């Protein structure tokens, strides 16, 4: 579990009275989040709690956001939706058409509403010169699309067709990208390495690339799954989020009681 200290609030520039009021408001907010994460039913992907930013005093939001921090997962859906995982597992920040809210959910519903739905049909067009492996890869992806369960979220490793180790020509890469198209969802995951996951226009088929800190591609693959499992939270991670929330609450309450906040 991450170590939490009051230093996370050091760079929030508020006068002392506003900071105190913001800390109290944040305690009330996190108690709701903790209780939801502790008692929620995670067997379905229902949104368990929604709190619009408008419910907070605007002067308190910087403090609230500094408290919940940022997680590893960020996503955009077209031009209108942005999502960010907070440092509390299961608590997401969602911005839709410029309006912000917090959600407690395993996977934000905006992601699931914008999944691609098109079946990948066998290529009937003439294969361009220079294309060698792409047709076989498309056939394999088409088969996986028909056999994998794309109607249920899974925490299991997805069906994977790695292309970074295959002798693909530039024409192969271009042909694959044109055949699969581009979906609405673009996901980035930070950590020891950076991952970029892009939905294709085909149902359940995602481009998954991992880069080192120098920007060199370490892994490049197409995966077949409803949603790559590293994007959402498992039930165990949601429970961990409740513990993490409680730890932050303890720090906040101690600092309020001591007069530090």
C-alpha cells in the first residue's frame, strides 16, 4: 500500500480557513467513497457512486484533487470524454463535454458504451504488392473474434497476436491498420513502462503497444477481448481502494485535529 503523508497538500495554495474547510469537505467525500468501496457489489459493472464536481465548493476542488491523486490509467473517447484513474482504486475522474464528475466503478460506463461493434470479415479484396503476413493475421483475429467471449469483462490475459516479433513489411503494417480501422477509445497506462492501447474499428480487437522510457517499442500486438484487463479494476482491487481511502482519511483527520489543516 502506498505511503501517504500530508506533504501531498503542501502545494495547494489556500488560505488557512479555506484549507481547513476543504479538508473537512474532503473527509466527508472520502467517507462516502470508502463506504461504497467497502460495501459495493462488484459482480456487475454498475456505477456505484457518482459525485459531480458542482457538488463541491469550487475553492475546495484543488485540495480534493490533490488528495485523491492520479493513477496509472488515462483514456480519451473521441473529442468529448476524458477519464483518469485516481490513486484510490475504483475511484475515477470523468470529464464529459467539459463537465467533471467522480465515479466509483470497476470500469467507467463511458468506455463500455463506446466499444466497437463491427465484425471483422475475411479480406475479399486483392492483396496489394508487398503484403505477406497481414492476411494470415487478419484471419487469425477474425477467428478469435468469433470464439472469444466479447460480451463479458475478464481479468484473464486476452488472446494475443504479437506482431513485434514477426517479419512484417511496411506494407503489411499499413494493410493491417487500414483493414482494422480506428475506434473511439485511446488509453495510456504509465508505470515502469508506458502502454498505449487503441481500440480498432472492429469489435473486441485492440492494438496494444508498450514503450520503454526512451520511447522504444518493447511490445506490439493485437489483443482480442471485450476490454484489456489492465484498464479496469478487479473486485480485489476495489477492496484495496477502500483500505487506501481509509489510510488517507486517517491522515486527514489527524492533521485536522492537530491543527495542521
